C-alpha cells in the first residue's frame, strides 16, 4: 500500500476513534439525564433493547450467516458487556459523571494487570508506575471530595474491571466471526440481562419524557451502535497504543459535559485526583507510543 494511503487511513482512523470517545463521553451525561425519570437498570434494558433492534436492522442481510459458533461467542462476550453496563449505570447513578469517567478509564491499566495475573505477560516499569499513580488518584478522590469514595465510585471502579475483562474476552474469543453479528448478539444479551433484572428487582415507577426519551435514543444509537461499529471498523488502522491514548479522551469529554450541561463542580482535591488518574493512564501509553515511533524511524533508516 502506498505511503499516502497508509497516512490517510491512519488519519481517518484517528478522526473516527476520537469521535467515538466523544460519543462515549456523552453517554455519562445522557445517562445522568435519563436517570431523572427512568431508574438505572430500566434505562439499561430500554437502551440495549433499542440498540439490538437497530443493529438487527443493520444486520438483516447477514442474519442467514448466523451460526452456533457466532451465537456462542456473542453470548460469552455479551455477558461480559452486560456486567460492564450494569456496573456502569449503577456507578454513574451514584457519583458525578466526571468522577465516573476517570474511574472507568482505569481499564487501560487493568488490562495489562489481568494479562500478567492470568498469562504472566510482562508489565513494564511505566505501567507499574501508572498503577501506583492511579491508586494515589483514587485515594485523593476519596479524601478530596465531600462524600469521600462513595458507592458510585466503587461501582465505577468495578466497571473498569469489567471493561478490561470484556476487551480481553473479545480479543481472545473472536476469530473469524462476523463482527456485526457478534455485536448484535452482544446487544441482545445485555438487553436480556437487563430485562431479567427489571423483572426480578422491586418495581420502580418511571416516565419517558422528552428529556429521558431523547437520552435513551442518544445512548442506544451513538455510544452503542455507532461507537461500537466505528471502533471495530477503524481501530485496526492504528496501533493498540495509539488507540489507547485516543480512548483517554473519554473521561475528558465526560468531565467537560458534566460541568457545562449538568453543572457539576469538582473540588481542587477531586480535580487533582482525576489528574493523577488521567496521568496514570497516559504516562505508560505515551512511553509505549514514543518507543513505537522510535522503532519505526530506526527501521526506516
């Protein structure tokens, strides 16, 4: 492939992945708005039921290719995605969008930790340093805010664990399956889990207003159907390290949106805690990115 084409592909990938982080950051804001009228688990059920319907329409010409292997893979990664989203909505409902965004982003550090624990994959010193910085940031969040490290913060941190587990399960389980069909099965699985939880948990009243209905549509379409499709389509055109750096924009968007739309305000201590967590994620990725660039330049010479 010519160099210009490669550069164009990389630029397009960067643009679309940045747009994905914008949509994901917005999901924190619109979930918070939706929760004013719809309980978190109910919102989750409606969101993924709608996303599965939309994805089903997209996959209509492909449905004849759906086989047992694809169904099994989609179910397995779908349960990981369900755990991610259940902890996500419960976490966001119990803390600020800004704090939840930075805590969720800890998945970037948790992935190499999981890989070390499960497969003894080596962690470099920068990743270890990032883990210590992240712990310092969480401590600062606990003691720098009015409420300390509350239930929502704990669930948002747990969500980061499930995000990491979902990403690892996708990388380990997906082989030659149709990505669109696997995604459809994932969305349907999350909707089914949400439906079961909705049925067994005590009934809570809800109303679908213009604000909550609009939030549902946004969350079902943009950070779910669109963002998943963009990520699956364009992430292959960049390096994992560069993609990881791009994804660190997610909590930045959630904090900006929380301040501008929801009127959230963080104390200086909370801002410092978020900055530590952000730095903990960016530091090891930046070092890896510089190493990749150095190796590529050396190879070109």
